[in-house]
C-alpha cells in the first residue's frame, strides 16, 4: 500500500512556517549574524541600469536566446522551502519552469537537437548542445543555517560556460563530484558540485577511457573512478581504478553495457544485454537474465533500495515494442519480470517517494508497481493512448519525479501535468506554447558535496537519457538530482542514430 504524502505546496507552507519560527526565535544578535553573511535573504540592490535592462529584455526572456541581465545582477528572493525548477527542451529552444506553478520563467533559443540533464547539485542543469555541455542556472538553491536550511530563488540563466568535446553524452554525479562523458574521444571531465557557478569558468579534471565509445563514468571523492569498457564497435563491461589510475576491479561480462544507476552503500549498476552488472564497492557481480537476449539499458533507482527498475527488451532485432519491465534485486541476485499489457519506451521509467516503480505507458496510464512483489498497486489515466514515434529525437511523453510529485509531459497536447503520487491525482496542468521534448528537474536542495558553496551562488543540479534505437529501445535512466542519494544516468547512443 502506498501511503499519502504531503504535496509540494504543503511542504512549502510548512517550510514557510518554520522560517517564521526561525525569525521569531532569533536573538537580538541575529541581525549581526546575518550581517556577517551567514544566511542573509537580501541580495544587493539592483542598479537603475540593471532594472532598465531587465525591463527591456523581459522577465520571461521575450528576446529568446539573450539573457535578461548579467547573472550577478539578478534579484534574489528567500523562499519558504525548496523550490523545484524544471528544464524543458523543444525544437529551437529550452525553457525553465517553476515546479510549483508550472509558470514559464525563461525561454532561450538553441541550435540543433538539444538534451538536458541535472548537473548534480540541486540547482544547475547541463544542456547538451552540439559538441558541448552548456551550464544553466535553474535559479533555486538552499543554504545551511544551523540545524536547518534557508532557501532562495532567482531568475534562471543560460550561461556561456561550456565544457567542449566530441559527442557529449552522460552527466553523472557521485560523492559530491559531477562527471561529463564524451563519447567521441572517451574523455571524462569531472568537477566539484560546489564549484558550479554561471559567473565563473568551470575547471574540470580530465581523464579518459581505454578506447572511445558510448559510455559512462563516475568519479569518486578519493580520486578513483568507475568507467565502462568498449570501443566504436562493441561495449562489453566496466572497470574501477584507484586514485593512482591503477585498475582494482574489472568485468567484461556485460555485452552492450548501457545505463548507470547508483544504489545503497556506494553500489553502481549498469545494464547489459543479458542482465545487470553490479559493483558493490569492492568487486563486480552479475545478475543474470534467464533469456539469452534480455537487454536492460535503463535502470531507475530508489533511495536505500537494493531493487532497480529496468526496461526489458527481448527482441534483438528491435522490431517489437517493450511491454515488460524488470525489477532487479541486487541483494537476492534475482530479476522479476512484470507484464504491463502496454508498450512503453526510454522516457517511461521513474521511482516514487516510497520506492514504488512508476511506468508511463502508451495506454495513457501511469502504472504503479510494488518493487518487492511486482504486483500492480495503482494506476492513473494521464492522457489518451499514444504511439512512440519512429525517430528517437521526436517528442514523446516523459516523466520526472521530485519528492511526491511526478511531472509528466504530453507533447500531443502541448501540456505538462503535475501528479500527486500520494493521492494519485492530477493536481495541476499547464498548456505550453511549445511542444515539450526532454524534461529534467532540480529540487532546490543543496546536494551532499555542494554544501560548502554558500552565498548568492550556492548551487545544485541531473539527468539525460539513452537511446539505443538499433537495439529496439531508447534507454533513459530517470535520475535523481543527487546521485549520492541513489541515482540513474541517462544514456544517449550516438552510435545507433544519425545525428
């Protein structure tokens, strides 16, 4: 049974009351403490010139592709609690929306097909554009203040800060570090989550895989790293290296390795064409599927759970849609297969606040599955029946979850829905002026490893997706904004598509 939870608006109200309580309990010296910069809620006054620039550009980015003001001149507001923000891509642009009201806060032009992922710190996104990752400030963050946090918002900002390389792919965060992977040369660029800032050039540490391939990597706080194995023709496993670059674990028992997700106690799992490969912090083990070909290219995790929700494709020719999902229990080493009686695709998987498995299927329903038993526990009609488009770049419904709220796109109706997963009700829907394609979310909470970066630019950020069309599906691991809590990486298979 799924218990009811507070919706985001309820959480905001409670946080606002806590904020008032904090102010009421403050000692006479609290003003002096704020003056020392510990948690001031007021940004520097905006200059007349900056105000004129804001009026000319428009608060919602009327002149698409141009920033309304310099990032340092944006006004900061204190919020009553965490304020999620959504980044949504569409043909020719990317928009950032308020996660509570679904109001469009900014619109910026882009060139070519773009993808978007949380950067890992709860505040920022990375836009995959051409041969670069471009940093976007979602404009929401938290700062520690004694035994609680204060939360702030500002205008979103698409920056000129990029990390460049051929065929940018996965964005992953782990142990307070973010990792950008370039499929074209196998380079791994890592960065401190606390250093993300649209006013400062991003410095990254660069390593590389043995050979270039469509892969993924995670860098650890001790300097070691996890990385996949493969080349342009074949992907077959993963390895782990220590801080000195010495290999400490390796497995080549994962054909078609794809999709990454983090589990409890430092666990990292990747999907294979015959099961799932798991690194438990010391060694690799294989959770084997029963079928000779059973591709699990997407893994969706839940905090503190050893069970991953995965897709499940048994058609090596890629001609039949997927209608079964997998529940991969890394503790027992077993895979439970669940029939949906409806097709789904690489943007369909997510996890709920209690770890429930969520699948957005082509029957227009949001299916809820118990991850322990595989039983269907609930469903909700979101939209009319739909069919996956032929090309993976074309818009299709997608789901992202923040706390108790699922954000679901309906491209055919140019609509974005908010679903309360506690009551299983659609609590808000917004018609958009564009056809939504990809969606990513940040929750406005400071991720572990980013807490030391306080002040007006303390920041956070996720997720990207996978598309392996030649193998019959498009993988997308719905990632949490904080991969330390339990996360999934979203792959995009440049080898299997024409770009």
